DNA sequence: ATAGGGTTAG
């Protein structure tokens, strides 16, 4: 019966159909012509005429609905067929499962397969590939393995189709060994089998195996097709293997694949990931057919390659000219661009759009929004949005945690990390890497060490970035030996590992160790970068290694082709200035190829204070003020220079100017971790619950200190007050409060680590030496520039900071 | 074929 005839029959006969075969023929015709409306009319008729009990008719009806992509209707009809009527109709089960496997929901495919087994329906060899496809999509290893067992039981282990599906399933689930095992047993592997295997290795970034596989495929006499190329391109991009990328591109041109949208998109994405944005753009421009994915890949490539403006231009163009409706992927890419540019206005606009389109509900888009607000520094908006997210995963928490860390609020990061664990979400690698800097910042050793144990238990310590974060954490928590241990145990050290360790030695005043490690680094063949030299030069500076510092500063551009940045000059000015070579420091500033900024002059001013050079101090101070910079610290330094020289009037004048200009000294804050809790103190602060005890302890210590010859160094006080008052003000400096609290809270044999946001004050530095004698404790203070290890009345900085 | 949070220095 032709379609036209069928249609005529349907419209004329209405209720005259009596033979079920007529229905069957009608439904077949509707299926062929894909006419949903007619088929539904037939459906109504057969319901009226009680043919709904005929399995044969219902079989046809189910297939009709499947072919019209009406899966729900198909399923409803399918379910009305009694099990007896479909027990031997595997083909119908297969069709339903196939439909689900192709169009979703995938778990329906798996569920239906379960029903089938439960009801004693024997699967055919066509059943397995569909179920496996669903398992691959769902990453359902358990069911997939059951299917594999059935395949073995049915003796289908060498069937190419089934085995290809098995390889694909294992590969997508990351069970590459299983995939390999099946793959090796297949007789008559074809291109699709190879592609499944190749795609699996590509998906899991196993670059080396991938290259061998593609070669193996060609040796077996099979030609890679466009799917093969498309599968390997992401891996090439990820490995930054430009040379192989170009080879793949050449192959595409030879085989005439390069005009294909999917291949073209893959190629341009690969080039962008390899950092060759211009190649990517050329492919994009000549590609005849572009779809939404092509545009997304191009725009995302621009973002990756730091051509963020170009990315937004392209986005505007496609939105305006092509009136494209952006997908969630596209929106995520554009939000990342906004984050990179800290373009919050556009970010908010896109956020509005995602609300309208419903994409906000997409977890990835939501997480990108969190990160966008965090990178723009509006942490309040981060929290509002984050708390409203219906679903949060470890990435959401990771974005908030690192958002807090990036905005200098490590304590909040600690709190969010705790909440995350309470809500039952396990931190993954990236979350931990993002969280560790919070521990580093706070010198929260107990939290940091806890993370370390967790990483060991979870087997995450093979990751270089994680080890780097651990090295840094131990350095910043004062545990330089633990840092070195972590460093030594880091396999695959990269430049960041070396930099972290060298910088760590530097801030601990272990300049020689830093230099020696720098030599090791070169011996092993790791190329130092600009950060390495910042760490190395500042290490020399903290340890007074003038000759070494000069030598490496000269070498960095000469032997390593790294042009010194302002930061490097800063280290050198610091190095020379501290060593008392004020003229050399001044000359270096004069020779700088870039204009010296406030930081440079401040470093020199600090040196002037140490070496009591009033004349140069005044000149430097003028330079600073002429830059229009509101460096409060500079007023303090200059005033200190005058006070130290006994020129009290000049010192007072500086303070008056400072006050008139409205500059306030940023408050000094110190903190200490006791049993995993951070206790913070501000100078003169009495808000701590144990304030009375702390004050009492400090008074006791003061009395003892005086007996040993301590005398308050009032040049470190800015206020115009009497000497006894000055003594009190100094006594309640934040670092002393924190130390006193630690003395009260920690058992006598435990070392104390106090952290301060500014540089430690000179009087406190002296006082702490006395306190180590009185309490017989080791006290470490980490200030804004380095560690001070106090022990038996001395500090390892040699009063040289 | 396109997408989210992460390590060093300043």
C-alpha cells in the first residue's frame, strides 16, 4: 500500500476497518511516510475497536511511534503489551533500547535491559551494542561489565560489532586495560574498532599510547578516517604537540577531510590549544560551513590564547549578524572571557541572559559565574549566587574557596572548605590545590598537614601541582624541613616546584641553600624562569649574599635571556640597600630601563632607615611624594629615620603631614593557630576572650625583660606620648599579644609560630629575643617579608631585615 | 568537534 493510498484509506474508512492486518498495513504506511497525525488517528481507531489487545498490532504501533521520535508514546504502548506477547519478540525490545540509547534518557535503556533479563527474554547479539552505548554514556561500569559477562556466556567474544561496543564502553569509562584486552581478542578489527580504542586513549590524555595506536592501525593496513583524526585532535591540543597537529592537518588535506565542519572545528581547536591562534583563525575564516560548535571553539580559542577582546568581538558578531542563540557551552566560554578581562558589566549582562534562557541551572555555567564574580573581586556577589545554587559540586566549592583566597580572605576559605565537607562533598585534586594557599597564607599548619594526609590516603601525591602547593604550604608554615621532604618526594618536578623551594629557603634566611638548589636545578636541566630569579635574588638579599646576588642578576639576562622586571630591580635595591651599599642601590635605580615606582624607592628608603642616612632618605622621600603615591609606610619610615637620629621635630612634622593628607597606617595584625583555630590580634586589641590573661602575661614578661636589660625602643612609636605610654603601646603590639597568647595556650615544649601582615616592628624584634630566653621556647615570626626564628636570645635574620 | 574550580614570585 502506498502512502497516498494509505492516507485515502485512513480518511475514508474511519470505522470500517475490521481486519487487524489492515491496521498493520496502515501503520506501516504511516511509519514510512513519517506522518504522526495519521498514525495517531489509527491509534484512536484501534483503541475504539478493541484491537489494543493484539500484540502484533501494538508491535507495529510501538515501532511507528519510535520512528516518529515519540519515545514516550512508544513506551506507553510497549508497556501495554503483556509480557507473554513480547517474550519472544527480542527485536521490539531491541528497538526500544536502541531508541533510548540514541536519543536518551540513557538510563531508560539500561532499565529496559534489566526488565528484559528479569522477564526471561533472551537478548540477541543486537541487544548488547545498544546497552553498551548507554552504559558508556552513563559511565555505568557495573552494568557494562554484566553485559560483558553475558557476551562471554553467549560465545560472542569475537563478534566485531559487539567487541567494538565493548571497547568503546570500556574506553569511555576509563577502563583502558579492559578495553585493550577486548581489543586484542577481536578478529577482523575494522576502522571503527580502532577508532573506539584511539578515542579512549585520547579522552584520557594518554598521548604516547595514542601515537603508537594510530601507527598500529596503519601498519594493520587500515586508513584512518575523519573520525580517527577528530578523535586524536583534542589529545594533540592538550599535549601542545604542534608538530603532530600539523601532520594531522596535512593528512586531512590529502584525504580531503579538511572542509568538513567537524574536522575543521577540531583542527582549529587543536591549533588554538597549541597557542597558534592565527592558524586557528585562518581555518575558521575559510571554513565554508560553520555551526555553533565551530563558533564556540573559535571564541574559546581566543580566550585561551589571551585574545579576549577578539573573543568578545566574534561573540558580538555572531549574535548580531547570525542572530545565534548561544548554547550553554558558548555562554560559559563568554563568561570566562569576562572573568579574564574583569569585565563585570558584561558578566552581569550575560548572567541576566543565562537566567532568562535557563542556562543558569547548568552546573558548569553556574560554576563559571561563581568564578567570574570571584575574579572580578566582588566576593559578596559570589556568596549570594553560590548560596542560591540548587546543585553544588566540588568545582562550585573550589571556585568559591579560591575566590576567597584570591581576594585575600583566607579565613573565609577555611570556613567554606569546612562547610563543603559537612555537606558531604569530597574535595578533588583541584579543590585541594586551590585550598592549600589558604593554609599557606594563614600559616595554618594543622589544616595544611591534614590536607597532606588526606592526599596521601587518596593517592593524589603523584600530581606535581599538588606537591608544589604542599611545598609552599610547609615553607609558609615555617616547616622548611617538611617542605624539603615534600620537594624531594615530588616526582616530575617542574619549574614551579624549584621556585617554591628556592623561594622558601630565601624567606627562611637560608640563602646558601637557595643558591645551592639553584645550581642543582641547572644541573638537572630545568630552565629557570623570571620567578626563579625573584626567589633567588630575594634569598640573597635576606642572607646578605651581595656578591652572589650581583652575579646572578648579571647572569639572568646574559646567560638565561630573561629581562629583569621591576620586581628583580626591587630585589637588587633591597639587597644593596640592606648591605649598606646605598650609593650602588641609588645608581642601579638611575640605570633602570623602566621608570622606578614607589616600591623601588620605598625599598631604598627602608635601607636609609637601617643605615641612618638622613640626607638620602629625604631625597628619596621627595621622589616618592612626587610620584603622588600614598605610601603610608613611607611616612612611617621617614619619621623613623628622624626619630632614630633624635630629630624629634622633623619626625613630628612628617607625622603632621601624614595626618593632614589623611593617610592612616594600615593596622598591624598578627595571628596564631592553636588546635586548628586561628586567633587574630590587632595592636591594642582587647576583644579576645582571654584578653585579661594575655595582658597579665605581657606585664609579667615586661618585668622579666627589664631585669635582663630590655629598654623599649620608642622610635617605633608614632604617637606624641610620654615614655611610659610608649612602652605600653609597644607592649600591646599585635605580635606581642599573639606570642603571649601562644605562650599561655601551648604546652612549654611546643614551638610557637606567629604570623604578621606587616613587617615585624623593631621593638618587638628585640623583645622577642628576650622572651625566648625567659620562656626557653623557640618562637618563629613570619612577617610580610620573611621568617624570623628566635632562639636563645637571637634571631636568625641577624637583625638584618 | 566547543565548556567549570588549581600550584611559585610581586
